[in-house]
C-alpha cells in the first residue's frame, strides 16, 4: 500500500488526510524531521511514498493526478 507521510500535524478542519486515505494511501504523521526520515526508510522499496506538507490545500482530483497518475513520473 502506498504511504503518505504528513510532515507535521494536520491543520484543523483539513480534509487532506481523508482525501489521501480515499486515494488508497496509508497516512502517517511525522512530528519532526528525524521522524520523517525514519518513516520514509521504513517504507518497503517497491512501495510508493509521498511526503506531504499538511498545509497543502488541493482538490482531491489534483492530489490523484499528482500522486497516482502513471503518466507523470514519480
């Protein structure tokens, strides 16, 4: 399963975490830079991983295109 790592706590009222889950991502939150590095290292090499700024404001369709569309290289 692809993993999305939020690089900080989610913004109150944000739908980002739910949108990422609906796109098939396991969502985890890094509380510090060191946590993010460890979380990335823990993802199996064959799996997709995305580091996402929790302040991101984007429509679910834009997230889908950016994170899952095979026409765009990772």
